[in-house]
C-alpha cells in the first residue's frame, strides 16, 4: 500500500513549538481551552499575526521536536508499505529547505524522492493519507486517517489515529 504522511503535527511537533511562541508572549492555556481550536484563535490578533509572521520566515520549521513514536511507527509501516511525506509546505514557502533538512536528519530512510511539498493534497496519489487536518481529505482519492491533535479534537472523522504505536494495527485494517 502507498501511504502519504503529513509532516506538521504528525511527524514534527509544531504544536509544542507554537505553544512556546505564544508562551513567550504571555499566553498559557489549559488542554480544555485548546481542544478543538487553533492557537491563533485564542490569542490577540496582533500576537497571532506576529507568530504567523515568524512561521512565514521558515526557520520555525528547522528544529522542531519529533512527535513521540513517529520514527518507530513510520519505520514499522515502511517495512510493508511505500511511504511518502506530503506536507502542505506552500502555506509557508520559506519552510521548504528547513522541512527537507529536518526530514533528512530525523527520517533518513525516507528518500528525498518520496517527499512531496504541496498545497492541495488532493493531487496526492496514495491509498492512505495520515494528516492532522481533515480538510486535506476533501478531494483526496484514498482514505483519510486523522492524526489526533488538540486542534482537531471534536472533528467528526471516519478514522482517527491517536498515537504512532497504533499505526501498524490501524493500517493493516485497510490492506
């Protein structure tokens, strides 16, 4: 099977990095406050714009932490499946070289030829798309699997993966 995997909030912990940017501006939120909401919606408009501007510069994406279990979970999937990384990098064009370098550092077994920097993920030809944003499943020709993230809690999805330890078992159900 061909599996496309999103990068941000699925492989790379952009959520923690964004929390840190907002914390530097004096924001702290409980898990309950964050659930089902984007951080930029919780902050003042000026602070949200400053965080967005920092992300647009691209360097934000260079040193993100790896989502817990992602390396092991993806390595296990790669034993039996073709793995592609499909990241909506066009939302942050300056992120592209940083994302590629990050993937090379943390996922060296994923070929650069299997990295897709895109905007609209409906162009991805895969059987499965593991993504934290259900909006990317619209127009996608395969099956979408929503990777659990604070902002998507409450979204009604057909398939939800709550952690990488369960990835193999979930994917085997689609084989």
